C-alpha cells in the first residue's frame, strides 16, 4: 500500500459543485464577486486648484486610493458634473478648470469627507 493511497493525491481534481472530474465538469464559471469599495464616509479627499502651464487651471483631487475607490468611475462622474475634461494620474484625479466648489459639493453628496 502506497503512502498516498486513499488521500486526495490519487484522485484527480473534482469540481466542488457537481463533483465530476474537472475534465467532465460543465459548470458555468462563477462570476467574479463585485469589488467592495471602502465607504466614502471613511475617506477624505483633498481638493485644490492649481495653476499649470499657459495659464491653465486644474482642480486636483488627492487623498483617495485606487484600492478603496473606483477612481476611473469617480473621475468620469466629476467630469460630467463639471462639464470639463480631466485625467487620472495614479491616485490623483485632475479636472480642468477651477471647479473647487462644484467638486466639493459633488464629493460631499457622494458621502466623502472633503478638505481644501
Ligand atoms: Zn462542476
């Protein structure tokens, strides 16, 4: 009697749901669980208007992390709210123009704490 007989090692991998060998399993792959983001009320956004080259002004949102917040979606939402372009640079969102008040209100309405 081999050392491994009767253990999982001499059984090919079986599906956990239908118990067929994985080669015969026809189960649908399980959908990815939706990502759970951190509650906005536990995050503080720091916003500031900064001057860029050629007299351009941008409103910069810092302090939010891509691990906690869907930053691409937030950026899209803020761009739409301001009717302005913008970009996402790492964890920093930039919206064109001096939009401090509008962005503050928008973030606060989403539940974020806002500084600046
Ligand atoms: Zn299966």
